[in-house]
């Protein structure tokens, strides 16, 4: 549990220290999780370890760092970073893939984050109101994403669903999970291996804007997809 330090001026210094504390906590938790994972996986083959360290921990790492940064999708990308020469190679590939995704997925927001890519769909692009069925008009977006994943097979994905705060938090959590799962299922139907995919609902917990206006609620209703290097790319 984080302790907020109160300064006399309550200004920039306090905010800077809070951000620094959050990031130190995130790094410590990630290091602890990594150490625990290495102990638990000591008897597994390299291939088995890769499956666990890859898509299998995307949601866990994303959740830990996401609690500190406000974004589970970005947390998964940050948690998969390796740095150094391997990171530079991964980053070059992600530059090319991001450029292609921007050209081929109209309406989506494609952003390079660290050594990965964050793709954000407004939920209205993928689903009708209060629905988890992928809209026919939106299917081409996911098919284009699947084609890109086929071209760059050494990546994993964490698909994160988000809602606004209308309705109960339990209902919104369930809806966000169903929507993330529906997107993952559609990608699998296009030939993307299930081993590369994880779906996670975050409900109303990672709002981008206040929910007291329709414009804010529209921003909060979204699906975020984190694309990051798999274990084979991080450990060549």
C-alpha cells in the first residue's frame, strides 16, 4: 500500500514523488514476480518456459504495472521490455508493424509504446451498444489485424476491454470481459494461435475521462490491444 507524502507546498514536488513511488513499486513487484516465475519454471523446457513467460503472464504483468500507471495494456508492453540490442531489434520491427497497422485499420488509434504497440478501438467501432457481438462492418478491422499478426508471428497480444460507468460495476466488468473475449475469439477464427492471445476485462476501472458527459463516456468505452514481443524474440 502506497503512502502519500505531504509537502508544505503541495505542488509539483509532491506529484513528482508520488509518480516516482508508484513506478518504484511497480518495478519491485515485477522483479518479484519474475523471480517467482523463474523458480516455478526451473524444471520446464525452454519452449514451455516461453509459453508461460509470453502470453501467459501478459495479463498478470499488465495488471501489476497497470495499477501503477493506469493502463493494463501499456503495463503488459512495459513488462515485456528487454532493452539492449534485442530491444532495439524488437523496436525496429514494431516501428514497421505500427506503420502498416495505421494504414490498414481505419478508425483505430495505433501508438508505439516502448518496445511494443498499443491499438485502441472505440467500442462503437466493434460492437453495438451493450453488445459483445463483433459488428459486421468492424470485422475487416480485426481481419487486418490478424493478417498483420500472421506477418509478424513473434508477438503476443493482451486484449483489454473497458466500459463507461453507466450501470453497476459488476455488469460493466462482465461486459468488458465478454467484449475482450469476443475480439480474441474472432482473431483465433482468422488463424491467430490461442497461445498468443489473452483477453481481460477491466470494466470502468481505467477511465480515460470523467463519466459525467457523453463525450467522456465514449472515450471510456474502448478495447485496447497490447502487442509485445514473445519469449523467443526477447530471448533469441
